[in-house]
């Protein structure tokens, strides 16, 4: 695994800014795997990312916790599949969602990626959120990593701590 960077985000606004900065660097076929405990900022990040990627600042982005998948279309025709796998037991349950059929032509944004099939991790950008102990303002630590250097080449110097 290649760690690209880690940082601390101070509050929701910082999480939203990070998501908005990342959005222009993402392309069809990318998988963003968001992990972390409940309340660490995964959905805040996802909403801000989708709004920035689709270039619609007031886009309604409900959590897909119960629907499992929400689909959004960007102006350029690229779809973003936002999936929350929290309620799934494991990788076998994902087949019914049809996400595998869309992986090459869409952006997949997955919360609770530990339920994904193992081979999906190969090209994922992993974004792990953790609470800052005794952190004020909903601060969270963020670790961005990947299993290949492509992500490092795409992101270093463009996003994250310089």
C-alpha cells in the first residue's frame, strides 16, 4: 500500500473543501473507498464530492444507507454511483447491486468498502476517516492511500498537505 498523505481536517467545512478539491482529479473508472466509524465524516465528504463533481452546489444528496445506491449524472455525462454498504454482510451481497457492471465507465464512491470484493481494492483510492481524540469542531484525521502508484502520481502536489 502506498500512503499518499495524511492530515487533520478541522470540521465539516474542511472536509467539504477537501472533497471539492479532489473532485476535478477524478475520472470514469475511479473507485473512492471511504472507511471510518459512524460519524467520522464519510457522508459529509460524499455529499460535497458529488456536488463538486456534478458542478451543482445545491444538489440534493441523500445518504444511500437504505437505498444502498444513489446515482448522479455530471454535466459531462459521467455517472457517480454513491453506495453505502453498511447493511450488507459481505462481498457476495454486492452482486445484486450491479456495481461491477458499471465500474469502468462511472465513478464509484463507496462507504463501508470492507464489504467490497477483494479484487476491487486493487485500483481504489482509500480515504480513511478517524475521530481526533478530544478534537473540537468535529475534527477528523484523514489518511489517503492506494495500492498502486497511479494515485500518488495523480494527487501529490495537487491535493493534500504540500
